[in-house]
C-alpha cells in the first residue's frame, strides 16, 4: 500500500470546480505512489472509488486487486447492516421513551386521583357538617388550633381545655388568626369556582399581614433589623440528614437561608433575637467551623445545633418582589403543578426572606392554606410546624400531604360526634374539646354554654 500525498497544482477548471467549499479556487494533484497513478479532478470519480476502498479495508487489503463492482457491493452491504442496526436502536429508544412516557402518565393519573380523592372527602365532610347545623364547617377548634399553635402549647390547651385566646398574648391574637383564615377561605373558594388563582402584589401581602397581626395597613413595615433564628439552638438537635436539609434551604434562584452550627450547650443570652442584642464577637465565638472536631462529633452522634441567619435588611424588598413574581408565575403558568410541592416551595421561600419583624411563620401558613384551599384541598395539620427547614422540600411536601389527611381524620371524628349530638346531650355529656364549635363573635376568652356543649 502506498501513501497519499497532496501537492498544490495550478488552478484549472472542470466539472468538480467546487468540490471543497473552503478550497474552491485550488486545484489538487493527488498521487498514489504505489500504483504510480495520478488523478486530476477530471479523473476524480476513479480516485473516489480507490479512496473508498482504502477506507473500507483500513489498510488491511490490497485495493489494486478489488474490482470496482465488487467494492461497491461490499460498501453497500456494510451500509445496509449499519442501517438495520440504526433502525433497531431507534426502535428500542422509541419503546423506552414510550415506556417512560407511559410511566410518567401513570404517575400523573395516580397523583391526580389521590388529590381528587382528598378534595372529594373534604367537600363531602363539609357538606355533612353544614347539614348538621355548622354554618361554617371550618370553625371547629380541632381544625383551627393545631394549625397555628406549637405542638406543646396545643397539647397543654387540650389537657386543660383552655380557651385558645389564653395560650398566646395578647388575648386577641387568636381572634385575628381565625378571622384572617376565614377571609382566606372566602377568597380561596372564589378561586376554586373560577378554576384559577388570582395573582397578588405587595399591597395584597401587606393587607394579609395586617389582618393576621391585627394592625392597620398603615402600620405595616418591612423589618429593619437583621434577625437570628434561634429555634434550632433552643428546641432541636439535628441529625446529619436534617443538617444537610437545613444547609440546602434556598429561595428560588434568589438566595438561601444561612445556617451556622454551634455547640449544643452554646450560651446565648436570654431573649436574643436581633443582631443588636448580641455582639459579632459573641457570635463568632459560638460558631463552629466546618472542620471543627466538635461539629464532626455532633454529626456522628446526630445531634447538631445552630442558628439561622435570615437575609440582610437591604435584600428584603428585592427578594420579596422576586417572590411575588415567582408566586404569580406558579399560580398562572404552573397551575397544575403538584399543589403540595408548590405550596412547600412558596411558603418556605417567604419564611426564608422573613420580610416582617414578626409573624412570618403564620403568614407563610396562610399562604400555604390559601394555595391548597384554592384547589379544594384540606389545609394541613402538622405534628410539628417548626420542622419545615429541617426537611428537604420533597419530605416537607409529603408531610404537608400527611397533614391534610390528619385534618380529614379530625374532621371525620367531629362529624361522627355531631351526628350523634342528641345522644351525647342525653347522656349529660358534651362534644369533645377539639370538636367544639367556634363562634366568630366570641373568639376572645369568654365562653358560654350553648346546645351542643362549649362554644368558643
């Protein structure tokens, strides 16, 4: 076999004048040394056949001994085999895609059926409660209290059968929460009938906050101080998995919640909440570096402690405006997204921003309930609402869905009690604490015995 050499020749015309786009003005003289044959562009087809032979045998055969017709058949046979193999590969790919698409469709159908089932149960229970004399089926103590009180506070209220207004101070706090939730339900009901969730703006959010806090809209201000979130120091010890979830708590493309690990016996001054209440030197002394042996020991023993640092004051309004854009995009362009994933993402992002001095947690729960109720779903009752940041978004969405089932279970239990109200009263008994009806006119700590037992 010879070697292929190229040398530039004088420019000539010919029927292959533009066979190379980038060298259309150059004529080549191609010479195969072994065959002592020269191919000008006039003999180009003959050279092409010879060159194809070299490519086919890849230097393992003598192209001078292969007749042109036989060479063409060899190449055609190879191309046919490649074409068949390509067809088989394409068919397998399409089958795989079809199978994947089918699985995805099946999961979507199952998800839709599950959500539809929750919606149906919620609405059926509400209608039955309404037929038993509850004008607003949401105004049941067990359906409202555990959604706004810490588990410990709610458990204490149940044991002592306290009026909810006596749990937090001032006593009107409970009334503001319940009335705001009723307003949210009213707007959500209109959304559900319209089959769309209305978009919002800053004023909408400020009005919601004003209602929840029981203040006028004129008094609503964004926070003006950097805030530390100390709940994890005082209430929880995180496992390694929970620590990982905290570190990855983010706002959609806007920022993240910063978490700093500390010793679990860290001596935070009582009442510390704002930066102004603790010096930077004190903070630095408490924070454990990533390579700290103490932190590694905490991770090994699944007992990590620390505190949050919310976004700086200067970032709040910019992040809030972005959150509003994300919210409006979610409810318009992504209306059919998994409602629990959507509610988790938006509620967590709002808490991370922490736009107001206080009440950001309850504000996020109003938003969460608003999104779910707008689609007919029951609002969730969490076992511990303070664990939202120590779960991944997917885990918290599952917890939120489980919370909707808890709501339905309490709703069903109370429906059974109200269905047998006459028998309960005949025994000289009353409805259980959690199934007591709420009276919007008597939300402050003042009770009165009415037919059906206590009514708050």
